[in-house]
């Protein structure tokens, strides 16, 4: 058995002039007819929404409003919160009601980082404190008498 499916959307527009003359300027088409067709045997939801986004663009909608419409479908008030959380997790989004917890977690992480950065006994110098000291890279000041072997400076 063979399965064949096609999804077809037809979009027709006609403009009626409100002017007394012929009514159409050089930029206006008096009518437009679009037919969008896609094979639908194995069409997944992402492809289906891409198809509808193409139709929406042809109707004059811009990409931002198309994305808002898709989010409205996914996160509308008529959706179950559990389903919205699944979608939000898949796309690494945070729901508004989860922002406080996320902020508190970030604050705790920053406090922990500050504690770790300070060292076990608060002895680690900050960058500002460290800039006040010059480091001597010569070996002349390592041994008080100059040389580790003889104890005498040349």
C-alpha cells in the first residue's frame, strides 16, 4: 500500500480602489494568488511550522511576529504548565515563574565563588593588593651570603 499526502494552502488577495481614477499606483498589484504545496507523507512538526511561516511571510507577517505567534502557541494560557516546562527545557528557556529561583541560585554561586577565591583562611591576595608588591626574579637575594655552595658572594 502506498501512502501519498500533500498539504496545500491557497492565499488570494484582491485590492479594490477607493480612488476615482483607475486606482492603482505603480507599487500596487490589483490582485495576487499564491498556492503553497508541500509533500506531507513524512512532514515533522518543525517542517510544518516552517511551511506555515512561509505562508505567513507571504501574507505580510514579519519574522518577529511569526516567532511570537509560535511562542504563543507553545506558551499560551491554554497550555499545561508541565508541557510548557518540557518545551522550555528543550530550548534552554526559563519560565517567568522560575526567575526568582534562578536568581537565588546565581547569587549563592557567586557567594561560593567569592569564598573559594578568598582562600581557606582568607590569605589569598586580591588583584589590587597583589599589584602593590614587586617580585624579585634574581637569585641574589635568595641566600644571605650570596652562594648556596660556598656561602661567599663572588
